[in-house]
C-alpha cells in the first residue's frame, strides 16, 4: 500500500504550554486547521505514522549529532519536558518497529541514516501527536533531522531522504502516513523570541505547496539563520515531506502569525491518494 496521508504542521511548545496567550481569533484559525488535519488523518485509516521532526538537545548534543536518525524501537516515552510546562501528560507511544527497520534498510541504500532504539520524544513530536492522535495509540516511526548543530544536512539531501522514504513506504502493505513538524521562521531562546518573518514564511510555504524542489533547496544556511532565525532550519522536516510527495501539490489549511506561540501557525496537507 502506498503512502496514504501526508501533512505538515508547527510543533512550537507554546502551542500547548501557553495556548490561551493567543487571541481567540488566532486560536480559532490555528486549532481549526489542526482539527481538519486530524480529520483527514483519521479518514486515511493509518496503520502507522512516520513523524519527521527536529529535536532540541533531548537525545543528541555536540558530541554526537547525526544528520538523520530513525527510531527502531517498539515504544517511545515522551514528552521529555515537564508536564507542568508543556501541559501534555507523560506517556508511552507505540513504535512501528518492523516498518522502521524496513525503512532504515531501504533508505540507507541511498541516504546514510543513524538509528536508535532509545529515542526520547520532546515537544518536536509530542505537540503534533497530542493534537492529531491524542490517544497515542497509532504506532509511529520517528525520524529526527539535525536542525540545531552545524554542519546541518543540506536541503537537497533532506529532499532526497524524502524520495528514498517514499520508495520504501510504497513497497509496504501497511497504510502509512507521513507528518513533518517544525518551523517556520522563529527565534527561540533568544531576545528576539516572538519575532516572525512573514515574507520568508509566505515564500517558503508557496514553494512547498507547489513542490518546487529547486526553490525549496536554494536557501543557504546563512540565509535561513538571518531571514528565519535559528528555528527556521526546521524547514528541513518540511522538505523531507516534499521529497516524499514529489510532483504533488499541497493545500494550506492555515497561515496565521501568532507571536505568542513564537511562530506563524502553518498547517498544510498534500493529497497523496
């Protein structure tokens, strides 16, 4: 069974930790979009969900920072953050271990992948799961993209990873979904936290929805840091999704600047079936 669902969304911790800080109008637009993405995911009747995201010094640090790491475990604990902060209860998420091993073997023929049996999930994965599969019963395959510690994986390599994953997924019988989480422009952990660059966000979203590979991969790391902040490097997760849906057009479910969450609320989906 080929890939049957693909979506992208923000994962900023403020989405759950300070939900009420956004205006009622902002919350209505953003969480309605997340609800629509959840409805489409549920209609896809998934057997497993591949989640591509960054992590935030939860599993990796400067002594060991793989470009890409796929989880092979039977289960994952999360979130790593305190429940009193993130407002997501600590839980265990089932892992789609057999699928993960297949993806790792198949994709590694084209892309070098690290792998782990002990990934701890932080807000990068747990925030979108909390909003999309709150019962936490859908087995997942987490894939971590290094978006923090230079040298970062080239954008073209992220796109190629998506292509390799798609070929591997299409060889399986399960109904598989793909979710990419992160971005877009934001300056977390800096005096500029809350700053947004709507010009960058609109431009990137336009290119993402059009699946314009050449424009998606044209950004240098320096340009991203300047125009989209340190958090802007999380566009890599979205570019993996673009590779996995090569040739397909996406649909934006919302584009809502929310400085209180330190991001422009972006939720999108790609019709893969």
